[in-house]
C-alpha cells in the first residue's frame, strides 16, 4: 500500500508538499522524506502527533527518547510502522519541527493506494517555500510581543460609552427564543 500525505503550514499560505510513502515504512522514513522535501536538518528534535478531526493532539511519536521518567509509553519513529497507526484516508497528524516555539506542519493522509508498493518515499507536489526550520527565540518573543501589543485593549476603541453596565441590563428584555441557532454559529 502507498499512502499520500498532504503537508501544509499555518505560517506560509502558499506552502504545500505531498509525499507518497509505503505503508510499511517507519515514521523515521516519513520524517526523512519531509526534511528532504523542505531542506530541513534531520537532526533537530521533532515529533509526530496523531490527531483527531479537530487537530487535537493524541499519541506522540518522537525522534528520540528524552529519558523521561513518565509512566507513558515512548513511541520512537525508528520503531513505529506507519500502517500500525494510520489506517484511513483523512487521518490527521501534526509534525512539530521546532520544539522551542512549537511550530509545526499539519498533515493529512489524502489517498491510499492498494496493490502497490514504493521502495523509497517521493515528494509528488512542491509548492511555495517552507517556513524556516528554526527561528531565533528572541525574534520569536519580539514577534509574539508585537502581536500582543497590536491587539491590546487600547485598540478596541472607547467601548465604555456604548456599554451601559449592569444598571442598563434588564433580564426581562432578553428573549433567548428569539435567536436562531444559526446566529450563534
């Protein structure tokens, strides 16, 4: 079987990669194929996270065992076969490539081809430039502070004049049945 994974980034709008890989390959093989497709250093700490349909992280598959004393099992890329964890089209994963800033690619298994195998993974689609693999932590903090400053309470305008506060609120005037569900979605 061959799995076709689509890879996108929330940092770069026009970035996309598609990688075809044999279902019996390891997550380390997938890691190497991704790094080759985006010219990243393969020795940086990274992990795959299996996700649900809402991109909530589940099981983590690590590049290296961090020697944690936790009771949780450690799943290593070199030991884990992709088909043991990915079974259906639409399965989602997050590939965290920068641990310091939790930057990641979002992946989805788009297509499953049966009755065929691949010796080596291949990148079948390459659009746009990937984000930098690592960014300077101080630069990251500056960007984060700038975003926080740009969305400060001062930018919300003078809402105090429009809000009447508790004195102007009359519970009898609120009719929850007058609002349809669509207005809340």
